C-alpha cells in the first residue's frame, strides 16, 4: 500500500502544479479551483495510505 500512497501523492502534486499553470495562463478560475481540490484530495489520500 505504500507504493500506491506514494503514487497518489505524486499525482496530487502534479495536478496541483498543472492547476496553477492553468489558472495563470488561461485565467480559468473554476477549472483551477476544481483541479486544486482534486489534487489536494488525492495527495491527502495518498499520505494517509503511505503513513498507514
């Protein structure tokens, strides 16, 4: 389960970074907020799995 947690954390960070770029270049605030929420949820779920 640790590897799944690690992958979810990494995926969450990638989504958050992409969301910031989407908001910066396309000025799509709703899309940015939705992506940030999804990325945050994935990161927290991965952290919970990773730490047990």
